[in-house]
């Protein structure tokens, strides 16, 4: 699915190398920090910071919510290319999204757990408090949706 430590997304290159710091939370912009939530358990798995540069959004994993007994510094061992065996914390997992009406699309999301890349679009819900993230292969009907919560 889309970017997450919950259901990691495929790795890949081509994302922006630098971005501007997150602006204050806005109900009309996904820029800011988001809690990724596991679909099955409802547990917060990571904090992803979405930034904007030159009209394109990208998101990187700022923090993983590590469970005792898990690797405290997991690597993307299933990723390919430049992300192979790199730390998941700090990794850019979403890139290339541009605004199209009330959603941002045309981007890519990486699932670090599976090392797979997916096409992606995002949309703000609930006055900017939730973020719908849809990752898919081919057409958007064949994919998975996650809902992230804005971090306060």
C-alpha cells in the first residue's frame, strides 16, 4: 500500500533530495506530520513528515514506534537499488505527488516491509485531520487504502 511502516511500500529512486521544513498544520494541505496506523491492529506504527518543494510533496519516516523485542534500527532489506539495506527511519517513502483539485496524485509510495513501490494518491479528510493514502499497481481499483492521523 502506500507509504508506511504498517504496510511498507516498495523502494525506489527518483524522489527529491531535499525539501522545505513542514509548515504549520493546515486543513487544506497535507504538509506536516502524520501518524501511520496499522489497518488490522489500529496501532500507530510511525510518524511520517510530509513536505513540499517546487509544488511536489514527499514524505519521510521521521520515527518508528518500535515494540520491545523488535530491531531498534530496522533496515529495508527487501528494498532494491539505493534503498537496499538502508535504515527505514529517515527514509523517503512517498514522492512526486502534485495537487490535482482536492487530491495529490502522480506520486510513488514505498512499502519498506515488502520492498515494493506503488503508484499513489492522497486526499485530506475531516477538515485536514485525516489523510487517505491509496497505493496501487496499474489502476487505482487494484490497491490498498490507509488512513493516517495528523500528529499534533
